[in-house]
């Protein structure tokens, strides 16, 4: 066990939160993570009320939360009430200003998490009353921005110490094993939000073909791009790109965005069909640089417990090194 402010405040066994990956993080995965002692989050994605209800049902008796793409939620603000009616453990807002929704989450007595990609966004989240700020580096799979995890997390940690000491901090982006968890704690985080490594779990809503593609890849095989959003006709703000595995679709269109826009209707139909079929070449495998550390598709509980065990051992070993060094001096 690793006791941190996150485990104590949220009453968790492990300082691990499952990223609310759109579609991939359904009720089964969220429940598995919560049952293993972390906090599971359903990926609310682009706002399908029926799907969200199905996933809360799939989570059974496990307390789980839900995540929203904030700019998309702004188009269907009633979805927040749909989720709050399920008495979620937490709500996480990512990619947009949390202010229009923060007060409603807090008034419902639900934990408010805000995922941010810059120091400025972290300051905004604190001002909006976030209980947990998640500092996401560009190594992450799926959507993100430009800052790297290694520098962003301690910068946000310093901001929290100076302006809101009771706010909790989680690190995200490039965390796939115990080394990443231990490093995040050393950077000043209270825990981690894990995406890609739990995407590669048996409980995730991911096609076998996409899992297979990930197992054969390294971090070098990922790229940040906007072409998949153009093909899906999604209005993502330009500051956010998505990290995915390079494939036939990316090689065809990356760098030719204006040409893709001209045939977006035709390509959207092709992309939707490929996505529904779980085709890793004609749609996209949303996974981060940590893909190079993934060797097997395993149960979420196995992934989390090994991650914590490894981190605990590394931190214990570090204390031993420090003691030896102090004695020698």
C-alpha cells in the first residue's frame, strides 16, 4: 500500500485513478478499478445519455465517477444532471473552462476533478474549486496539449502549495508502471491518473485488433495529430491534438489536413465504419507513448496492484540509498 493525501481524502487503497477514456472506459473497467482499490471513471465522451446510463448499470454496486469533454458538455449541459442523478463518486472535466459546471458538481456533494494541460488552466481549476487537479503531459494517449509531464507536474505542485494547499494533485501522461507512479509522487503529485495502461486491460471496451496493434508498438510509433478529429467531424479546439498509433489512415492524411477537409463527409462515413469494426488501420488506436511498456493485456486489478507494488519497492529502495549516503557522509 502507498498512503498519500489522495488515498486518505478519497478513501482509496491505491493512489490510482482510471482516465475517463471515451468509449474505452465503460462501466466494467471503471468498476474493476474501483474494486481493485483505485477510483474508476466512466468516459462520458461526446455525450450519449443512453450509453452513459448503460455504463453506470454495468458498474453494478461499485462507486464510480464519470468524465466529460468540457467543450462537448457545453453543447449538451443537461448531461451533467443525468450523471449527477447516478450519485457518482466524482466528475472530471477536461479540455475546456470548468466554471460553467463546477458549482453544480460541488453543490451535489460530488468530488470535482479538473484535468489541465497548462499552469494557467491549473490556476483556473483551483479558482473553480477543484478538489483534484490532474496535470496531463503531452505523452498521454488521446487528446492533450504541448507541455511534458516531467516539468508540468512540479510546476502545478508549486502553484497548489502557494495558493491552495488543500487541493490534491494527480499526474497523467506517460505513466504505465511502478516507475511512473513513484516518479509522479516524487514530482509532488498525490497520485496518478492512468489511461493507456488501463486501456490495455481485459475490461476496457477495445477491439482485439487494436489491442494487438498496441502490443506490437513502441512509443516511437505514436504521433500527435488532428486528422482523426477532422474525419470524425468533431470540433476540437485547435490547441488540443490526439496521440494515436501511426497507421495507414495517419500516413495518408497527416500533413494534408486541408485536403481531408474537402472530403470530410466521405471520409467520416468510412471512419465510422472502420471504428465500429475495431479496425486499427482505417481508424485510430488512441494510445500514448507508454505503449512501449505494455507487453500483455491483463485484468485491471493485476495492472494496478503490480504498479503500486513496484512503486512501493522503488521508493523503499530510494530511502535505503539515502540512508546509506547519509551514513557515509
